[in-house]
C-alpha cells in the first residue's frame, strides 16, 4: 500500500511575493500527478493532511521558540525578539498563518511516519515536507519547523532505526545536527559544497560525535556537478552505506534545486539523474517515508515529483505533458512540453577538479565511514543498485 498525503489548505499561506519558496509549486505538482491518473492507482491511500499538535513539535523544538513562532503568526510579535530566533525580513519572513502552515507541513510528515511504522503503508509521500534546515530554537533557510526531524523522532520512539538520505542541493544541516550524537539514525547528505552555498556546512569531515561518530555522512559536490557525477557519487556510496547500516525505515528528502536551471543553486542535474536516484531508493525495498524539499523552478518541481511518485508506484507515464498542464504553466510563462528533461546543456562540461573532488570525497567516506557502520550494524551485503 502506498500513501499520498496532501491538502489544499497549504494555499491559504504565502511567504510573500518576492520570496523564492512558492507554495503554489505544490499545487502544480498535485495537478500534474492527478492529470496523469497517478492518484487513481490500486493499493493507494490519498489522505488529507492532519495538522500536527504543539506537543508533536515539542519533541524537538524549544518551547520559547514555538511561543515566538506562534506570536509572529498572528501579529503579536516583537521584531527584536523575532530576529533573535531567525525570524524577520529575508529567508524566514513573518507572515500571517506561518504557525498553521508549519503545523500542516509537519503533520503530513508525521502521518507518513505513522502509516509506515504501523504497517498501513510501505511507502508514504509528503511533498510539502523536507524542511530540513530548521534548528531546535531557530528558523533557517525558509524552514520554521523541521518536519523531517520530528518524523524521524516518531520512528525512533517506536523503536525503529532510520537511514535518512538527503539529495537537496543544500546540506541537510538541521537533520544532521539533531542526530549527530546517536547511532540510531544514519544521516547521508549529497549536496553542493558548503564553501559555495548556504548553509555553509556539510563537509566530509563532519562525521558525528560520541555514539554517533561515523553515522553522519556528507558528500559535497562542487558547482557544475551534473547527472554523471551525482550518480557516480550516489551509487558509490548510498547503497553500500544503507545496506551496511540495515535500517528499519528509509527516510528521504527529495529536493530538486540540484537541477541546472534552478535559480538558487549551481549544480547541473536533470530529472533524469534525479529519477535514477528515486528508483534506487525504491529498489532498496525498505519501508519508506519520502519527503519533498527545495526546488525554486516551480515547473521543475512539478515534473520531478510527478516522476518520483510514478516511480514509487512502478508506473511509466507518457513523456508528453497533459494539455491541461501545459496550458496552466503557459499562463505562467513556461513552455515545457515534456515530463522528462533532455540532457542538460551543461552536461559533460564539469571542470576536471569537480570530478577529482568527487572522487576523493567518495574514497574518504569509504575509508572512514563504511568500516564504522559495518562493524556496528553488520557487514555490507554486497548488493548494489543497477547503474
């Protein structure tokens, strides 16, 4: 059974007209998924989002931060106080209903975690989730509540171990920090190098602390890395790490700001490479909580997450986009005709040092991380995903 968690309530909220995170990208993705008939498949639950409760947020976030977030949401805030918690003009704007928005995005991720943990679904997808930067007491990187951390904590509460794999262009710093000192969560992040992109973290030497030493894995890519480089790094590391760790549940953050025409990052992927990674997650055969993430070209987001949902359901949708969708995006100034990208115009143009850094990083992780995981959780199975 697969579960898709969604609500039209998301569109009551807006980060503001100049903010790069456009909530309507979720509607575009939903409409395209629906146009392809991917919500009418057998063995499928389509569930309306249930908002999280404050008590759910408190399993990770500080009460004083939640108090301020709630006050900001209904206009009762003090600007100096808000700024102390990362709230204000810029990345994390104050807007009406930001508290309710956060309860919705987090509630959907919690629903996914509970459905999978209870065996009601073997896979559950929340496109609105994956807000991976929020810290326990601070907003960061467009993220107010870290739904990924809260979903993982719910799984841990039920005695399950988790492998979290993040393929957003931006390092999954909030999730890494939350589980940096535990061996019950393996965090893996493949992202643009921290010297070149927010949040400036995710270096290969960040490997965990205390009981968590060796259970944080970072694979930073230099700007210009394309599908070929990304997939080489992904398949050299992720299957072996996950197979060796032997988690009870897989949680993924499926950000699509890695694409060559995303306005906020500098990688050169297409949804071809992205789809191969999603297929690899599917082939791991683990109970799976799939979350959304970044993506600031809204048509990229819709097409990529439609492909992801199709792969999760083992469906091969037609490449020509439905007319109702092309008409909708045409009104927004987009002219895409196909679901799948053509090769990136930057493919194969990566500088030699981009490849060299990726190769050296993979070797470092193999030598320093894999032995730790193998010795603590069991030997690597040797199973690899097809390339």
